[in-house]
């Protein structure tokens, strides 16, 4: 079972009872703090499908930072952690490590899908996306070009790339790919045909959808659709 709960100003708290069996997970472009087997891990921004596992016993609890918001909570720029999983002590300052452990352990020990607001508030200060990040997410959702986004923000394309790497951990083109793949997943979950999903999400054709799903979701669109209808 998998559940999510929004934490204003920080991101999304999630909890999973999937166990330690490895599973292929889709890229979401986000960085996470994860409590697995009572140890804190940091998952850097994911830009390709990857294999993960949960706790050997009990729930796995995670905090997924809003896109572009993790940089202030890390020891290094998110780009250096892209598509990596590292021990929490190696990736975040001591104060963030302590606050992250407190928040995730408190959440794990609560019987309801809830979180400790006091512990969450200790993370909220560092987990703040820059004002332009929301504009980048909106632009990616509508398929705007990097040139158009940079122009709207008053940046050169080189400046935009530098800011994206500093805060998101990857460039704007990657953000567009991740958001487009997420849109495709949503359409298929909603019952759209693969042809309709490819068109609606902005892929050039169904073959393009298949290539991007293989890279970013870790499965083919047909297999993904079959998984949605499985009991």
C-alpha cells in the first residue's frame, strides 16, 4: 500500500508497505529523504527509471521535496546527487539529518496517515524553491521551449541552465521529459488509449511515447496500461 500527504512549504510525505522486494520506480525529478530500516537515506533527483526497495520490516517513510526545493537542505548541489541514493549523513547537514530523522520516525510511529507539524517546520526553512521554479514547472507542463521560458524570466538560456542545475539538479529539457512522461502516465491511468495518451501528453507519436516510457517509467506503455487494470 502507498499513501501520500501534502506538507505545505516542504513537499509530500509518503509511506509504503511494499517491503524489501526490489521494484522498478518511475522518474519524478524530485529528491527524497527516506527512512528505510530506521536509517536515513537521500535519493537525489531521479531523471530515469530505477530499481528501489523498501524496509525489510514495517513501513518505509519518505519526504519528497517539491521540484526545485531540495537544494537548501543538501550539502551539495542537487546535480551531484542526480540518480543516486546515498546515506543521509553524507548528503545533508547535521541539522537537516536530525530534523529529517525526527519527522520520518514520528510519522512512522503515528497510526494514522499524519505527520508531526513541529518536526516538519524544522525542514520547511531550507526546503524553499526559488520564485521562478513554479514558472519552470508550468512551462514544462505546457511544453514551452527553454528559449521561451528564459525570455519570460529575463535570463539567457545559459543562465537558465545554470539555475536549473543549481536548484533542480538537471536542465529544463529533462524537466520537460519528466513532466511529459508523468502526464502520459496520468492519461493512461484515466483510461486513455495509448494513441490518445501519446497525443495528449505531447509526444510526437506512439513510438516516441514507448521510448520515453522505457527510459523514464521503466516499462512499456502497454505493460503500464495492463498494470492499471490488474486486480
